[in-house]
């Protein structure tokens, strides 16, 4: 293997490896078995979110070893470290979900601190669950080091046995964790036996990997490729496949090439690449959480790319990739149909991709797409000229109920069903709403309002999957609508509006609603309104008692609530690149 020389005089690791004054530092490296050659090569952080919390992250430690091999092949010295992750599937439906969004910030912060503290020259980040993907990408852009992201891969689809106890609709489709949440609703409704539930929970999630539909993890995995931080097609292969190691090695080699060429994360993450990423979210019917995470990633680069900007892209992007939860297929099916490169190739045909954006491979998007030989299969990936719908699977909303905007996923909802008017039924927390849904204390045609669940007021901006899944399980998913200043899981189905801003804790209009107020959600025109005059809203604001007290007066969730900004800007917790006085890479 040919070793290539690197000039460390301008790399951060010179502060811990070079010169007589660094002999104490080098003694630590010798203590770990490093050779003199390894000490004087570039030091590459290999960061994983490995833990034993859930299948999403369980394979990351093994995958990191292949990345380290690639770094070594590229004449670098890998230094593996781990950070936290909070897995939404486990945190869902209880107090643990308040930890989810703050964990994104903690991941970005801890990766930043580790890289800064040890003066690493580059970063390869491996992540497997919802918040760990944007958190890792945010750290890369914040540090502005040569960076390559790699997704841990999706879970394999589950299959129910041919057991008469299990309803036929479960036996004849691929299963994901979404089906389990909906099975709970059917069980509570008396339509699914305890025995069937016990069978399903044992087969729904059969392997390592993140949730298999186009939920938040797979949505952000697609973003990692579209934005350019991940190698083409690296996100598609399911987690258990041994051949994922090839992508790990390639990512390790790629980061060494980026060091050599001095291509940094902010050379890759630009306004144009963010627009490419938003296109991919829209055309795949991705998670509404992308409307939170893309502005947060942009913030780390000092780019104003807010919810409005994301939704503007969504508005004129056809939806043509048929994935769960709105569609039929899972991530494994997308991979077998050619993966995200084929999706982006279709977008290019319609002139909807910026081809000149540089990627982690060192090539432009256009150069990489030129080598993609697969075509749309017409089953999972439809030709862009024959889309499932002509507008994106995710739509932005604004109006007197959401002056700062809101977002709704419409993938799988027929255009004629994308307008909903009904009386509000107001709940002051997710627990109140879930109890009412479980007891069927609501009516068809209502708009269920869940407030005080925003980033500051929750605190933590919880997802509402348990409530929406229960509604689907009761067969009411299409007969009511739901709005919240919190979030929805990427697995959510139905007409569900999230990210309503300003949130209730900031005195947004959602704080002023009363049961019976008439609300209109119009995803065709992009409007969210309540039939109240400005005068009536102003009068109610005078009577508003202020933010609801929370049960978090100390600790990490309290700290998050003190620093978090508005949802439309990504719910970020620091000033971002615009306030920088130095760039880490140039210290």
C-alpha cells in the first residue's frame, strides 16, 4: 500500500503530535500502541452513535471498523469515539420523548467537543436513528472539517406468520414498527386479540437497522446523499448486509482524499445542496422532521434556509417514490430499485437538481449521476413525468393560526382530501389527547389540537405517533385532522399538521384556541387558519395566562428549553456560523 505524505503544518492535529513540546501528548499515543508513523499522520475522528438502546444503532460499532480500515488505507490514523443517541421508537409515547430533540443538540455538541479537544483533522460520522443523523451532520458543518457521513442502514421488513390468529392484512404486507403502533390502536379498539399482538411484536422488527419506511431516519439518510456529505448509494443497503463494509471502507478512503484536496463540509453544504436535499424529501414523501433538521444544518453553515424555504421547494416537486407510510414499499425495496441515485437522476430529467454541487467523493452531483445506469422501475420509483402526485409529499402551511408556518405530510392522501374544515377539540398535552382518543372522546370531523408540546413549552417538542397510530387503529385516521406545536413521527399517517409556530409557550395563536373554534387546513393552497377575527385573537391574548408551567426545572431538558430558538429556524440552541469569530479547521 502506497503511503502518501501529508503536510501537518496547517492541520489541527499538529497541536497534539508535532514538536518537542508535544512529547507528553505523544506518550499517550504510544501508550495505546500507536506507531511513530501513525502519530504523525492526519488524525481522523470516527464517530458513532452506537448503543444497545435499539436495533437502529446496534450495528454501528462493527461498521466503524470498516471505516477505520479505509482511513488507514488512505494514509490516515483513525480514532474511534462514540456519542449518545436517543432512539425515538423506544422514547415514543411517554416522557422519554422529551429527550429526543435535545439529543440532536447534544450529539452535535459532544462530537464538536471531542474533535476540538483532541484536534482531529477530519471526521467520518456513523449514525442510525432519527436525531443522530442530523446531529452528526450538524457537527460536521459546525466544525467545517473534511467530513463523510455514513448511515447505519435500515432494518429488514418484518413478516407475519400464516397464523389464523393474525388478521389477513397483517399477513399480506411487509411489517414495520409503524404497524405495531397501529396494532396497539386496533387492540385497544377490540379488533385485534392480545395473542395476535404478541405474535406481531415478535416478528415486526427482524434485524438490526433503523425503521424501514420513509420515516425520519431513512429520510435523513436520503438527505445525507442528496446534500453531498455521504457517498452515493451508501444509505440504501440494509444494516445486516455484510456488503455495507465496502461503503465503510470507501468512506474512510474518501475522507483522506478530502483532506488532501482541502474540501471541507461547508464546501459541500451550500444553499444549492440544501435545495437538492429538500427536493429528495419531497419526492420520496419523507418525514416532516426534515423541515426542522434542514434549517438546523443550514444554521451551522451560516445559511438562512428556514421552514418557508424548505416548503417552497416542496411545493413544486413531484412526489414519485412510493414508500411507507403513505405508500407501499420500504427502504430495502428502494435500494433494490437502484436507490437514491436513480431518484436524483429522475429529478435531473426535470431540471430539479443543482448538478454542480460538490460531494464527499470529490465529484459533482452531475458527474456522479452520469454514471448511474439504472432507470426508474415504475413500481417503487415512478418516472418523474408520471408521478404519484404533481406536488411534493410534504407541504408547508401558513395563516392566522401559524404566522411562522407549519408543515403537513400529504403523501398517500388524495388531493381532494387535502382540505379539511372542522371544529377544534383542544388538548393541553399529548397525554390528554391520547387518553381522549383511547376513550373515543372525540367526534368524526373534528380537528384535534395538541398544544404546549413545542421545543420550549414541551419542553422537547415530542412526536405524536402513539396518538396518530391509535386514531389509525380505530379506523379514524382519515375522519379527523390533528394539529400541534409539537412534531409528528416520520411514521405518522393521516392529515396531521406539526411545527405550528409560534408555539403555545411563546403566545402563538395555537395557545388562544378554544374547543369549537372552526379550523381550516388547506394543503392545496398551503393555508392553516382559524375562523376568528384579529380583534377576537387580540382579546384572547389579553386574557391568556401565559406559558403552562412544565415539570422540568433543572437538567438537560430544562437547559434545552432555555436556549432553544423557534421551530421555523430549526429549533437550534446556539448562534450558528454567522456569529463565529474563528473556524476550527484554521486554528
